[in-house]
C-alpha cells in the first residue's frame, strides 16, 4: 500500500485526466460541427445570399468565427455540398451569390463525375503531347536525312526532288513546241507534310526514308 502522498498524487492525476477529456471532446466537436452548422443554416434557408448567411450565423451560432464563413462557403461549393448562383445583387462591385444545400449522395455523384472528367482531360492532353513529340522527332530526323543527302547541291523543295528523274524522248517526227512549257509542279515542304500526318503515318514515312538513304 502506498503512502498518503502517493495516493493523493494518483487521485489528482485522475482528476486532471477527467478535466482534460471534456475539453478535448468539445474542441473536436467544434471542429467537426462548425461546417455542418453552416450547411444546416443554408438547408433551412435555401437560396440565402452570402450576406443573409452571415447574419444567420451571427445570430444562431456566434461561436463560429465570421472571418471563416467565406472560405467555408468556397470549400463546401468546391466539394459540391453547396450549389450557388448569382443573386442579381452587387456589393462594392462584387457579385453576391445565393446558396443552396446539396444532398450528400448527389454531392458524391458530382464529385465522382468531376474526377472522371478531369482524368479524361489529362489523358487527352498526354496523348496530344505524345503525338506532338512524335511529329517533332520525325521532323528532326527528316531534316537530318535531307541535310546529309545534299542531292546535286540544290535547294530542298520536297521529297520528289530526291527521287530519280526521268524524261521522255520526243520523236523527231513531231515539231518542237513553239511555246514555252512552264513548270506547274506545286511546291511543298517537309514541315507541311509532317503536320498532316498522324503518329503511324509519320513512323511509316520514317521507315521509307531509311530504306532510301540508309542510316541507323
């Protein structure tokens, strides 16, 4: 059996624990329920403007810090627990919004839909990035191969200038033309060709060029 001092110390420690526990519970309750209190106010007053909500909070829940109400409204709207629309009122050049509470199951469905759309948009952006990178790589490879070829030291106007040229022999029984024949061959550039190709077409073109010019 301990001394009287030990027993008193034990009892005091127990009292300290009992005093601390309610305080911790009240703090946790305040953190958890402050948002719910705000949602309850809006649920009971659908379409209430932000100015009206501030007044309701000050009247019914003065324990909620007024400076936090604006950020709480924004967070709840971003989580789809509240919906908002313009009220038609303006204060100091800023639009006043009216808020309505959204049921939890509906809010959850909206969050999941927003997440799916975000992932789909990210996938499209990644695919576009890959296509752009593939075209850029094909363009750089084509420019390198054309530079190394240096066919007849002529300016590059297109792939057709690198292919063997054939001319037909005009029979001597026909008179020579009296008018000049103008070259109407359309001109184009490697960049224009590559811009119109998808990834598979660019890859196929790259393979054909390697067969013509060689290279690793």
